[in-house]
C-alpha cells in the first residue's frame, strides 16, 4: 500500500512535469498542484487505456495527454481568476 502511494506520487510528478512541458506558455500552477494533476491524469489515462486495451506507450501517452489537458484547463482558470481580482476596487 505504501509503495503504491509512493509510486503514484513519483509517477504523478513525472507525468505532471511532462504535461507542463507539452502545454505552451506560462502556467500559474504550483508544484503540488502539478503533481496532483499528474496523478489524476495517470489514474484517468490508465483507466481509459485499460478499457481501450492499450498497452505500454499508448497508456503513458494517454496519461500525459490527459494531464496536459488538465494543466491547460486549470492554468486558464487561474489566469482568468487573477485577472478578475485586478479589476476589483480596493
């Protein structure tokens, strides 16, 4: 159990970092959130790959792709939220 959690964190960090490299431009997403998105992408990618009977490379490509989409969505939401805060009266 402990080894599984550690493996998921390490793989999530690697997948999250790869996802950030794939998404162009600046992403205002921190390291821990990147790892979390990488973990979610890995879980989602593995589930979809299992259902689609994909193996090895397809499974990893799907995990990176899902994580990249998650990073892009979250980064866009965070950028949009930071722009809103600048227009508020002080």
